[in-house]
C-alpha cells in the first residue's frame, strides 16, 4: 500500500507520493488514508469535462487528473483569456475542487505552468522566461530520463534550452527535444477532443434557470431558429441533433434525436425533442434549473429543395418520415425496422434489418434492386433455423411425410421441391453441406419452409430444420 495522492496538509508535513502507508503512519500515527478508486475518479473527471463544455466543445483528457481545453476563438465570449481562466477556477473552487490552470499558445507550456509554475495567462514573448525556472519534469518526460538529467546537473529547463542539441539527442533520445520544442511552441501538438465536434452549434445562456418541459422546448425552438440560417447557407439539413442542458450545480444532460430526412425547420426539430422529452423527462432531474441550453448538429446531409403544393404545404410528402421521426424519438431508433437486401443466396444472409430512419433516404434506390430469389419465400424467416424431428421421409431426395416441430406432429398433405442451395465456401468453408429446401403444407393448411442438411446414404443421417413459415 503506497500513497498515490496528497492534500496540502500532507505535503506540508513532507510526505511524498509512492511512500509506503505503513512508513507514513509510523511518522504520523493520526494520518487519515482513503483507498483509491480509479473508476470513481474517472467518472468525476468525465463529469468535470462535461461541465467544461460550456467554455469550448474541444475538451480532452490529460492523464488521470487534468484536462486540456482548446479555447481558440472562444475567449472573447467570456471577456478575454484572463476573465475566462478566472471564471473557470472560481467556479471549480466553489464546487469544492482545488484546481490550477494556465493559458498559453501551446499545450506543453500550459501543462508545465499549471503543474510546476504559477499558472495564469502566458503571452508568447514570456514563453522562454517562464520555462527556464521550471524543473525538467515539467517537460512531461519519463522518470528515468528526468533522473538521468538530474545526475548530469541538468535540473531545470533553462539548463537544456541553450545546450547543444546533437549530444542531448544521442544521450537521451529524441523525446527530450520534442517535448522542449512543444513547450516552446515550435512543434505542433494537436489536442484530441473527447467527443465528436458538432458541425454546427448554437446555445442560449439564460438569465433565470429553467426546469419545466415546456420551458425547455420553448428555448429549444428559439435556438433551432438561430441555426436555420447556417443550415440554409450550407444547403443542408440536420440528421442527428443533440440537446445539451447545463444544470446550475454543474451537472450536464445530453439528449440526442435523429431524423429520417434532413431537417432545418425549427418547429420540426423542436417536435422531435418534444417526443424525446416525454420519454425521458421523468429521469431528467432539473434540480435548481438549467442555466445553459445548447443545440448541436452532429450530422447533416444535403437538403433537397422541393416545390410545395398551392397551399404551401408538403404534408403528403413528409407524413411517413414525420411519423418515423416521432416514433423513433420517443421509443428509440431501433423500434422501427426495415429490410435491406444483401448480395448472398443464403437466405439468412440475403436480407438484414436496419432502422427505418436510416433506410428512408435510400428507399427509392432500394426499389430498383431485384430479389436474389425467384422462387417464393416465406413471409416470416427465422433468424436461427429450428431443428425438426422427421418421423417419415422419402428417400433419397424427397420431402418429409410426417414431422414433429415444437412438440406438435404434422402430417404433410402437399409439397414442392427440392430447391438446392449450396453454402458459401468463402464464409462457411469447403466442407459446408448443401441444403435442400421444400415448401410443404400440412393437413390443417399450415405452410412451412423446411430444409434438409446433408444427404441420405452417407455415414451421418441428414438433419431437418424449420427455416420459415408462410402466411
């Protein structure tokens, strides 16, 4: 058991990370120790990252206890860089967090100044002045490299800035100079956001927090109205929208909806969220209210302009897509499924189910695809063929005469077949047995689609399976 984190009092007592717990308690018997919970720490950091989305959508993780925020083009919205940093640290302090931060032109410099320096806003001309007094560990180097530098007397970044670069590379490898150049801003270091960046986004910062479903929908429609000109400029419509609600206490809620056709009309967008809120509002804890509401367009497609009727209404054209969107928003995208054809002659692979929301835009193209089978196929095809116990069958290639399926015995009255389907050797292997399919009808009028795997007269008796039923 070793110490992994210390508070300020423990640091003042001289305790260090990686010190054994037994040794630390021997020095200070009244020491309070809590077991580390990495999973809970990660959830907390993710919650703080969600909260930081109010400043910029470009938020990335920095190890286990830090965040990178790319605030390019965002600082002026908060009164400048100093005001933004002050607002972030002040809000986190009142939430109970001891946070440090720095703003500079490079992630490496901000990391070094916030963890080993005084933080704050660092101008470009101050970069070298700030770095020279910081220890070499501020360059985000491996522990072995830091120890080796200290043994040579290179304890501070100022000791290596002006040193000959070729000997340093030969002795310590390329990482040292790469990290140094990143901190100085000579090498680009991209920040990878933790969430996909929205193609379009608009938000409303509210004077008074809101919490009711009606208030949320009213503000959503206003924000969607401000997005409409941007969508029109691009000639596009949104397919996936995300509503982000920032609660007063810092918690963030995200609600996503999709559309089967590109949308940019505010009333239609608000209508999708109306259906979704009816399904999730009971689980949406508004608390003391939401102070920021943001609407993101996560995916957009070209918007096809169409002439309406004399009344300026296109309800006849959009009725199906509107129905799909409303039902999918309330019950989930997978609640409505449609069939999509695939190039395969094996029945269970020839057709797959996809959400109707994804297939509607391609419905016209799908109508031009011919079915891979000319013969009649059952209305209901089982995803997994079910074993059938055959009591009597014609040998060698005839259909069953009497069989038992789901504990019920059936007497065959009529049959058609066989239709032989060979398996796909590039998927099933060269030893896969062919199937002989039969369309049969029993004495009560029920019709089935049964196949025999294998042939009579071989070492193993063939097996029969029920693959579907006709209407």
